[in-house]
């Protein structure tokens, strides 16, 4: 179907189906003594979720006529890293959640040890996929993708954000607005920023366009996190597909708890407008990215 003639919901659904098919091919099938591990990897990755990060890769790549196969492999790699982070986030030692994407979390469906190992395996499998020749014929591009994802997901990005989040729960003083912003940039924003920029890397785009997509992803990630906090405060578990009200129950500092619902919504709307402005360098092919910016603060799960 022509991307110019379909709406965002249809485009995201098409992309999610493509990613599920790709993940089915890229993730090991259960067999041998490792069958339980492979089953857990697939359980937490295939099916469910918004596929926002992977969709960003696909749409960013479309701006530069990147082959669908290359873009899909990177999208699937991102979704593997995201799934690993959710598995580990849900563990009793972290957020101790029982529900994710409307079904039992990995450690509930399997056991804690298997969940930890499944997360570890998904993370390494993602880099295996990025490093494969099928992802891009130019090894310099593959190395750049590996470098950027390692930075976004590791101790300078997502993992650091989770560490700050856990430390904040034990802190004597609540975090202020700038500290919350930095925590959320690391925990959520860096991976979304990479997802937006990855298509430009694949397409060997000029620096100005690559920077614009990265900046778009950075603002989008910040808005997405505020929207997540708003959902935690206002949505039911059935609507969100996961436990809600946990931030308030745990005394977590969020922009919602700091600013209140209305001011937090206004902040998210400002971030969305800033994200959309970063796309001014692109033509109508970026319209789905523009619509996505609005979607992240209007979604109900």
C-alpha cells in the first residue's frame, strides 16, 4: 500500500506485522537444551507492543530510500534491545511487575533466571543482527550502528537511566525538574533518539539531516515519557496493558508528580511541536513522522 495514502494507524500496523515476521526469522526457534531460553526470548519479543522504535527506523530509512530489508533488520534489532530492557525492568529486583503488554511478564511466565538470561540473549542478538552483512554492505555503516546503539543502550544511556531511577527511590530528597529530565532522557530518550537517527545512518545522509532526525527523536522521546507518566496516573491496567499507579505508589518523582497533570500535558505538547519543527528540512514523505509526534501524547496505551 502507498505510504502517502494510508494513515498512521495503518502504517504502524503494517510495520508491526513486518517486524513480527522479521523477528520470527531472526530469533532462534526453541530446540535442544536451550529450548526454554529461546521460547522466553520469543515470548517477550514477538507480538504485542507499539513497535514505536522500530517504526521510527523504518520511516527514517524511507526518507533516504534505504532498502526495506536493511531497515527492517535494524528495526528488529532495536525491538530486541527494547524487549530485553522490559524483561529486566519487570524483575522483582527492579520494578517487580506481573503484567506487560497485556500478558504475564517473562519472569512470571517462566522464572527469574530464565528471564534474566532471555534479556541477556536478546541484547547480544541485536548486535549480532546489526553486524551482519545483510544489514548493510558497507562495514563502516554497520560499525556506526553498533557504536550508536551501544552508547544509547548502555551506561551512558538506557542502563544509566535505570540506575538513576532506582537510586531516586532511595534518595532523601525528591528529584527536581532538570534531574527528572536527565533521568528520562537516558532511560527512554536515548534509544528513541537512536531509532530516529538510524535511517539516516543507513542512508549515509548529510550531517544536517541526520542531526535533524536525531533531534526529532530526542524531543519525541521526552514527550513519550511524559505521556507514559500521564497514563500511569490516569489509565487503568486494562487500557495500558500493564500495572498503573505504581509511580505514585512508590513515591517516584516524575514530571507529572512535580508539575501536575495539566502542566505536564502542556510540556508534552510543547515537546511535540519542537519535534515536528525538526522535520521542516524534509518533504511530505516525513508526514507519518509528523503524525507520530502527535500520536505519542494522544495514545491510550
